[in-house]
C-alpha cells in the first residue's frame, strides 16, 4: 500500500467514520479503521456492530495512489496523528503486512496495525425498497423526534424512532411513554410500505455528519438494516426488532381550550421558574390558566424556595380555569423542536395529555403527559 492524500480531506472523512468506532475491549479489531486502496480510490470503514460507516475518496486532485493494499489502523491514534499535523499532504506507506509508515512534512510515524483478516465483512449493498429525502428535511426529522425516545432498555422498542409509510405519506414517531413526538411528511409520489424502527442514538450520530442543504439522501431498508447514502458516505445502522406501539389513539383531537404563546417568551419563563429545580426528580412546574385569560407558571422547591412567572397570552380559545403540572425538561425539549415563533398548546384536562403545535411546523405534534399536582 502506498498513497498520498490531502490532509484536510482525510481528516474530514476520518471524523465522519469515527462515529462508528467501537470502544469495547472485547472486540479490539473494531477499534480500528479499515483502509482499502484499490482502483485509484480510498475506502475508510468503521463499525461497532450497531452502526457501520464507509467513506469513499476518489478525487484524483487530492489523492494519488501508487500501490493498492488493505490495512486496519488503530482509529484513535490515526485520527489524533492526522489532526495534529499541519502538513498539506500526508504519505502512507504500508510494509510487513502489519505496519504503516505515515510521513507528514518532517514528521515520520510508524503505526502497528490490527490483523485485517479479523475485520468483519460488512456489506453496504442497496435494497429494492428505498426512499429519497433532502438532507435539510432529514436533519429536521431527527432533531424533532429523537429526544422523545426512551433512554431505558426496559422496553427496547421505545429507544428507537418509528418510520412508517402509507401511500405518499411517511409518519415518524418517537415516545418514551411519558411524551411523544410525531411528524408526518407528504411526498409527491407514493412509496412502498415500510415499517421500521431505527435506534435514536444511530440517528443522532447521523445528524452530526450530514450538513444542512438540498443534497439528496437515499435511505435503503431491509429487514435488519437501514442504509443512508449521503454524498460519498455510506451510513448503515441496525434496526430494532419488534412492533412499535400504535400511538394514533393517544393523540387527542378534542380540547377544552387552546392557548397561543410566543415560543421564546414561554421558553424563557419556564427556564426562569426552573432555576430552583436542581435535579430531574424535581423538575415539575405548574401552568395555571385563569378564567380572565391570564396565565402563571410556578415551581416550588422545599429546600430552596418558590418561583412565579406571569405570561401574556396571544390567544385563548375558551375562558376556563385550569392548572396542570408537567416536567419542565420535557416541555422545553418539545418547545425547542419547533421552528415557529408562535406555538399553540391544546389542553384536554388537568391530568390528561396535552399537545403542542406550531403554525409553520406542518404536521408536527408534540405530546406531553402531565403529572398530578401536589
């Protein structure tokens, strides 16, 4: 193996595939990045058995291949080495089947490699079932959904995000059973039926790689994997086996009142009254609607004190008295998922779920389950 590559291009692609590097000592081979040079192109591959990422580099202006070959380099040290050098180009020279020499300006490094024969065979094959979506939309979907997925392994299916197609619509749902996020996308053509659950953590890692823009991403589905094809990058994740619960019946359609707020004012108010809430176990705030269409948000800490904030309502559909308590963290995460400057909260009762919508966030619903006020 012998090649020369632009340092910035290499670092960019190493950073992308590093999202899939394993930290588990039980499989040391997966702490390495597989480097394959053939047909005047370079492939970088990393996997941790949950996700696998492969980057392809074939820009002849920035990559010059002298000799083909394959090695598995220790990922952590390879990335640090490339990151610390200021050289415009870096030379890689493989020798003795288990070492690689790396030359960058006046620096000369030798890395002992892992046994390439132990590296698992990873297929990044396309499937017949796939959809296309632009990068900006996919990033929005991820940002608006994954935070609502469960962090507990008690119900593994809820640690994922459900993708389900029906004709020209795709419904994306995440829930931890205390809150729920649902986004419906409408396409200009129909797609085949898809029902899969993607781990929320995998989507969060993908979101760190893709950039805002109109770049089209192909998402290929099989029974066990989802493959995202983005530019010259292949991002593959396992799927969660099982049936995602039908959540449609959980979303109320009739309300006793609906209240419109300025989103940023509401976020700021909740953040202020939550100052005394020092931990997640006591992050409860209360929202009180009065019959005169005024609103208060309060919190109480037995150890620290009380906080109260008065808020102006932009609109209120029905004049009623209502007090509802909920997790401030859950509510803030839901509010921040909206792009709209004005949001509307639809109440069904003091101990019944309420939903949040935004005028410009079409087909997005955030649902939160209240707690019983003390």
